[in-house]
C-alpha cells in the first residue's frame, strides 16, 4: 500500500478523504487541517491529525492530497513537491495565471508526479463520449456544446476566495473543451450577467454566462453556465460531427418512469455535484493510486491547469469589454 497524507478536510476535502480511505492501494495516514475537530475527522477515516512540516519530513509518506482552501493550493503543492512527494491537487492549481507561469520550471517538469484533479475527465459517461469522438464515430468534430448548470448558487461569501464563476465553475468546462476539441482555441467571447442573486453582484461576480470558443479551423464550442437551473444539476455535452452527433445527457437518480393518463413522471436530476460526479471523484483517486504505483502518468498537470486558467481570465476580460479576446 502507498502511504499518503491529505491537507484540508473541508467540502472537497471530505470527498477526497472518503475516497482515499476506501481505496485498497492507499493508506491514508495523516490529515492536516487547523479545524478544532480535525482529530475526530481524521479518526473517521482511520487517519491521525498531523502538522504539515511533520508530514513533509516523513519519508514513509509517498503522496500528498492538496484539498486546502483554493488560495493555498499552489503553496501546498510546491511544498509537497519540494519534499519529494507525489501530489494530487484539487483544481485549480492557482487563481493567477501569472503566478503559475512564474513557477513553470518547477511545475511543468516536477521532481515528483503532479496530478491536478479535473474530475470530469474521469466521469465514465464523458470518457465514453471522448472514446466515440476519438474513434471517428461522428466523423470530424465541427461544434461542441457544454451545459453546466448548478441547481442553486453558493453563499456569496464563498465567491471572493473561490475565484468566481469563471475560475471556480467554468474552469471545468474549459478543461473539457480542451480535452474534447482537436485543436486549442484561438479566440474567446463571453457574455455574463447576474440574474440569480444580487448578493453575487455585490461581491463583484456574475452567475450566468455564455462563452464561445473558436479554434484556428473555425470549430466552435459554446459553454452554457448558470448558478440556478431550477431543475437539479444539469450536466450535458453535445458533440456535432460531419457524420452525426454524440451526446452525453443528464443523469437522473433512477431510471424508473410512471406513465398515467396525464403523462409520464420520472426521477429528478442529481441534486448536486457530489452525487452526480461520485464515480468521477472515485476514478481520479484510483488514477492517483496508479500514479503512485508507477503504472500511470498524470492525465492533467501544470499544462492543463494553466490552459484552463488562461481561458478563465480571458473570458472575464471578454465579458468586461464586450468583445472577443485573441488567445
């Protein structure tokens, strides 16, 4: 088994703690977090609380999961890499593309493996869609549509430290676009509004957006975002090719339908990202186990992180200016 530690036990940290503890090839030994109940949290997954400096100095610890607050991701990832630990870092790696580029020499060719976890690449439905596109089943890809709609907005106080809509939310879609489209985009245009919660506008963010990406050959990708779907966690991708269409549709909580004279009723969409992407979160932890075993290289690291963050910053610039931005 591979002995690991985790930094951070908050909302996303709790997901990674459960998955790491459940994986048969991982020994989750330590949890680093300043919260007063860290001992109880750690005991719940069979681990012990520890100080960061002790974890980094422990030669038995092979890997570190970074699930701390977003603004601490880069510092914690750099410290773990400097200590020779493989790193699983919750996205984004940082909120400032300039700062990421300043550490390119360390992050692009890290001394130990660096895996930045964009979980949607590990969703089995999206991976099946990717396989269909790569296999040419719909011919040459021409346009892509990504729908990413939250069921409800987060508290406004969460937004300033999260990076806001483009860096916290749409960044998933930028990563998916880069993964599914044959070529990198060369131009971006974004419209954004605050239609869901006035408190979001008060902290300087937006909650509704449409973003269009175009590559050098003219292929288009349209991203639809909102913080309020009104119907559950709406997650769809439609890919249109020269020979047809491939679709990864919404997932409902079960497939049972009841038909009566007044029509059909079925189960609701998943209520949020933890339920909808449970398999993806487990899949990315399994990928980290394979990285530690030396049987896989990180699917996403510095390059994917920087590319998605640059698109997020360009989208914000476009939305402010009301004009396309060349990349």
